[in-house]
C-alpha cells in the first residue's frame, strides 16, 4: 500500500447531503398540501432572484429541465466535444436532433473559434455546462455575446455554479436559458429535482406537467438556494487549493469544483485512491476518459461531492498527500 491505512483514517469525509434547514422544510411540506401552489410559486420566484431571469419552472430532475428546453428546437443543436453533460447527447438523440460538436481545449471553449463554427454550421442552440468537466470555468459572457449576435440560443447547465457571487456564471444576463439539477451532489442539493430559468417565457411553456417537481422538492430548493453562494465558494476555493499543490493538473489556473489529474493508468490509480480515500455514504474519485469530464487518461478528485463541513485544511492536506503518494507509484 502506497500510504498507511492509519494515515488515511485521519480523513473525515462525508458525501454531500441537503442542509438541515432543507430537510426540515421538506418534512414540513409533506403535511402541508394546502400550501402546495403557493410554495411552488414562491420557489420559482426564489430561482428568478438567484439567476436574474423573469421566468422559471421547477422540474423533477435536471434531465427533465434539459428535455423541456431542447424540445423547443427542431433541427440542429451544438454541444462541446468534451466536458459537457452526456444527457445533452442522449436527449438530442432521443428527440432526433442533429448534433454538432464544438472542438475545445480539453473542454474549454474559445469564443473566437466559436464564431466561425456558428456561422458555418448554423445550430439553433448551444448547450454547455458552466464549468468544463466541473474543473474549468467557461467564459460564459463572451460565449453569450457571440451566440446572441448570431441568433443562437445559449443554454447554460449551471448545476455546478448556482450562487456564483462573481456574477460570471449562472447569471441571467449572460445566458438565454439556465437549467440545473438539484439532485445529489449538486450545489443546490435536495436529492432530486431541477430547474429552468429564462426571459423567454415560451421556452418554459412546453414543460409537461408530469415532469414538474412537487411542492416538497420546492420547499427544499428554497432553503438550499440560501446556502448556494457559500457552498459554491468553498468548493471552488478547496479545488484551487488542491490544484496549487498537485502536479499534472488539467486547467490548473481556472476556477472549478473538482480537480482532474493526468494518469498513465487511470484504472489502477482510481482503484488505489478509492481504497484509501473513504467517503461516508458516497465517493469522490472518478476516472477518465469520460465525456462529462475530459477525454484524456486522468483521474478526477470530485471536491464537489463532499459536504462543506468536511472541506477543512486538515482533510484537504490529507487528500493532497494521498494523491501525491499514489501518483508517484
């Protein structure tokens, strides 16, 4: 073993779960059917306040939100060639839409290159995630300006970026439509659900009733939104801390909520890390190549999966030392 079990047991890591306030609100909502419609409308207002859009819908999952939006398009949509969400591809194929893959720098988009592709390929919409592979912040404002100029609808999947206090991500001023999952272990995390927000009301009108969330999910989302800025900020700062200390990191100087490290043998490295880095009720190691992360041999340390309470300097230093030891073997 590359590191002693005694040393690994010093880590005290927990998989992310809904906040105490969210859990209590959801329990209370179960027995409060009379306030159902009021609670749903109130949560939609909370989402609009968070994103800056005029309209919103609360859905039963992030994929239901994507399906609802994508169902508005008839022919071609564009996605990044890596670092996006595989649900974009699966839903587009289900709906019979033509997919255009935008070449990227390991998931990161160059707005100047985007212009040429939009002019040549003429997609109706561009679906992307706020962070490429959860590890590198996309230049959303610049991408939005290019898309808006070319008449292409920009849809930002902000599952990993809700509550960004810098205003660069999950900001209605820089995306025509924002979708997000509120399932586990997202930034707004209630174990299920999703959301859509936009100034384009017609994009939300196609949502099917059975795909919309119930008032219990809404109760949790309203509470979790309050914690989103601090949750996101801590995930970003913790990921940056690891990036500074580890070698062979993709997008080392970009904001993100996980850390992806090159690996000659990702299967072996991931297995060794999972053996030592134990997370109560979950895990934090994923391997690549993988469309949702990066199409290179690598292992991702999913800081976003961890409950904010365990993102302490002691735990982060422990993860760093374990990762360094494993990567030397």
